[in-house]
C-alpha cells in the first residue's frame, strides 16, 4: 500500500508520524509545498489550485490513497479532490472533531489559519455533532511562519501567544482544537500558556486511525510493500530536512526538491 500525504510545509509531518506508527509497512510519500507556504493566508481559488497540484504530483507516483495533512486544504479542497480522484481521500477536520467528542465539552475553541476559520468547516462539523456546545473560533496566521522558521520558544512566540490566545484563556475553555497541522509543534508552549487546564486536540492520531481502519479492509494491503518513506518539497530542502530531523526520532528525512508541481499528470488520466 502506498499512501500520499501532503501539506503546505512541515506541519503534515505530525500526521505522517502518526501514519508511520499506525501503518509500519506502508510506503508513505510526503510532499511539503514549501515554496508556497503558508496556504492559510491565501484565497480559496489559489488554495484549491495548489491542493490539486499536490494531489496530482502524488498520484503520478502511483499511490493507493491520499491523506490531506493540512486543515486549510481539507477545509477548501476535500470535496473537489474526493470527486476528482479515483482513490480514497482522507482529511483532517472530521477526524479532529471526532477526537474532541471523546471527552467533556462545555466550550470548544478552534485555532487555525485564516482560510480554515473563514470557510467555517470546523464550526459546521461541531454544530452538527455537538449542537449545544459553545464554539469560539480564532484565526492565528503567524503560528505557521514561526514553525516553518523553527521558532518554537522565545519572546516572539510569547508575544504571538498573547496576541492570539489571551482572549481564549480568559474564556476558560474545556477543549482547544489545534486546527492546523503545524500547531502540534507548539504544543508545549500551548500547554504552558493554558497552565495545562485545557484539553488540546490535534488531528494526527485520529486521522491515522481512520486511514488504518479504512485501508486495512482493502485488497491492496497485501501488495508487496517495504515501509519506505519518501519526502518531496517544492523549495530548497535543507531547512525542511533540518527541522524534520529535529522533530523525528527515527526518520532522517532527505527530501528531494520537485521543480514544477503543475506539470505532473493527474491521477488516472
Ligand atoms: N498545516 C496547514 C494546516 O493544517 C497549513 C498552514 C498554512 O500553510 O497556512 O492548515
């Protein structure tokens, strides 16, 4: 089984790591669109086009399933990709909301990119599943560039935490959904900021469980596979490799740079 995973940059590695743990023998192909990150501050049309190009690149490498390891792309593009691609497509949003339903919820906060919050996909999913719960959604666009630049502590991060989260801390939330796959890199900082009093939800394990549950039913799980990991990026790979190695304990990514995403042949065409 070969699974394609994409994100605008490093964030999807949090999902990749959970997938590797859940499916140790699957081949996993990761694409980080580092030349065009962040997605979350861009318009819907652009995010849709970028997401299609990432999917097409991975499909051109004979994957059996696609995991959108990016909440922004999941919010904007999942319906289109499910419609267009002849393979199972998984996203992050329902997985994260499902995970948040496992505990007590008086009020749920969602932090995510501008595009994810504006699209309202989290708000709708929670309203459907937990209609009585109060929901507070907050766009936090500066967290992604901080993670992409390896700034996981220090005064700039502290000021950014105050800028976005002071209001949420006052609300005394029961649960906070980390609605961007970059945010788990900042988990220790969030824990500290909320004094460990808020349950933090990230979608990585929930997505991996969903993918493993769905795909182990399929016949292609018997295909000979090696448990290989391949990493691709659209910009110069050294920063990605460095930060990815800091993040992973076992994987030692050596990403290959892909020049032109737009030229790859779409799935099945
Ligand atoms: N990690 C992504 C997400 O989950 C993308 C963030 C961005 O590129 O702005 O939303």
